[in-house]
C-alpha cells in the first residue's frame, strides 16, 4: 500500500511540475516558440506559421497545417537565396556554377579537381593560366612549373 501511495504522489508531483513548466512557456512574458520574441509581442507565438488571430490553438504548434517546402525540388530553393532551383545558376550557393560543379546539390567550397593542381587553386594545371601560382601567366613565365622563379 505504501508503494502505491508513494507512486501516486510521485506521479502527481511530476504532473504538477510538467504543468508548471508548460504554463511558464505560455505566459505573456515567456517565449513559447523560442524565437526571441515574447509571447505578448509575437504574432505567431507557437511558431507553426499560422498567425495567432487565425490560429484555433495559438499555444499549440500545429505542424500539419504548415506548408512544407521541398528544398530539392524544381520549385524549391536549396541555397535559400530567393531564386528557385530551376532558374538558379548556382543552386547550392557554393560559388561554382551548376554546369561546372561536379556536385551541384552539395555545398562544397573546395572544388573537386580532376587532374594535377600544382598551386592548389582548384583549377587543374591543364586549364590553369598560372599553374605554379606565382601570379605570372604561363605564356610569359620562363619557369611555369616553379613558383619561386618567373
């Protein structure tokens, strides 16, 4: 009997603590969706994308009603620059155009180079105008493979 009474007391205490925590987040000075705006000033205090005035449950996040955007689809925006993927020349936003990017849906600042790259600038030596990286164009460089001499 004592075990049952102790369990009941612990259960009630946990419910009270949970209720207090939930009430603390829904109070006017609290921030339910944790976006940095107090609930009394927040137009969408539960963060579900429905304005409080039109939300039937403004303190409950109703994710079923939020439109989900497919970032990878043709109308999506992978790099979130405001240009849909189908019209974006650099849809992953890494600075390399889709046509020359070996992974156009993956943000990678370091370009994948096929072939040797002496100066490490991301351009293969066969296409690099200054393959040794000494800032002298290969055509004018007496030593195009030596970065110490030009």
